[in-house]
């Protein structure tokens, strides 16, 4: 006679593990890292190496000596945090500032809340925003591609495309005149422009994003909702007043929008659980990003937008829930 085995949920088990998912994200980021190394050379290597090593070291030390728990650095989450933090930094940032950012990202953004799975905010962005507020001069000094490949802290610097646009519009220069000072869209798409390590090459970032989608590491809802909302709202502003507003393609290719949409907004812990919730989350990020870029004091707003929407995730999860098992779903 067959036995009836009664067990608590979940009743379905897949072959996905935290380690597999995290290393999948790392593999997806490799093309963008290689492009950044090509354009920025030694600076990109130093920033990435210091960020990764310090994040791994701080997680190990905090878990072992402060939390008195078994270190979990091999699960790949600290490695992802270190790489994403590096992707949000200029490639001429002094090493000691990177170490401080890593400590804040791991110690404050992650371990203060109990470690992986408990943090309400994206740890890499917590570290990035802390550094941006604490070291604004160093965090807004952007090396020039190619010309700075063999230099580190003494690299040739200048403004990003978003910075040129923000400063020019404040001085009442038209967008058509400002576009003459900005790299062409193909150059921006390939990565030949000033910016952080992870703002280089929308092509490489999109290739990694497609890889994650194909491996089901992430779903399409958040990236599409973020990019589509930015496209729609910047398009409306551009159609209303093309002299004082950049066109949608400029906003899509500049700054950290693609990086944020595919790699940081999709963080499992700090994003909603349901597809409908993901849409609300993504649209919120897109709208806040555009509001900061166009009406705010800063040229870029992706990091702030994601952190703000991270705070709303518990509310979104509470009020946007899937139907329970056996519950009747009403249409219309």
C-alpha cells in the first residue's frame, strides 16, 4: 500500500540556488566590465578589485566576529554587491573611499538588517549614495575614455552627457546646441563617453540583461516598466518643449538607467513579488528618475529612484497580492 506523505509547503523544488543566481548575475556583468576596462584601463581594474575584495572581507569579518555566524561569502551575494558598487563609481576614485563605500554597503545596507534576504534597500546603492553625499567632488569627477586608460587618480576628467545637459539647460542653452558637445548616440550605445564604470556601453549591459532573462534569473517586468516609463515621460516632455528637454533616446542611453533597470532594480530582496507589483515598482522608478533628471538639482536620479521605491516594496507586496490557492479570481 502506498503511503500518503503530508508535508508543509513549498511542494515544488527547482535547481535554482542563491549561489547559481548570484553567479548568473556576475556572468551577465562580465561584458560590461570588459568594455569598461577597454575604455578606462587600469582605473576600472583597480576600482572593481578593491570594491569586490573589501565587500567580501567585510562580510566575512562581520559575520564571523560580530554576528558570530558561519560566513556565507561563497554564496556570491557579497561578490555581486562589490561588483555593482564598483559599477556605480568613477574609475579614478581613491581606493580608501571605495573601502568606506564597501563597509557602508555591507555593514549598513546588508548586515545591519540581518544579512541576505532581510535588507530593505539595495546594498550597493546604499554604499553609492553614502559616498555621493560624503565625497561629492570625488564622486562627480569622471575620467575621459581612452585618454585615461593608463592613469588612475590623475586621469583626465570632464562632465558626463547628463551633466553637460543639466548645466547647459540651467544656462538657458538649447538642447540642439548641447547635443553638439555630447557623443553621438552610437558612441553612447557602444560606451565611448564619460561616466561611472557601469554606465559604459548600453550594448554590453543589454547583452547581459538578455542572458539573465534567457536563464530566468530575472523577469522582464521591472526592466521593461522602467525603460518604458522613462521613454514615455521623457517623450511627452520632449514633444511639449524640444528646446528645453532632451529626446527619449538620450535619456535611455545616458547615465545608469540600463544598469539600474536590469541589475539593481531587479534585486530579489528589494523588489516586489508579483508581476503587477513589479510594474508599479518599475513605473515608479522611471517617473522619479525623470523627475530628478529634469526638475531636480542632480543630473542623474536612478540610484535615488530605486532606493525610494525600495521603501515602498512592503506596501506594494501587502496590497498587490496574488490570489490564494482555491480563491475565486474576478475578471473585469
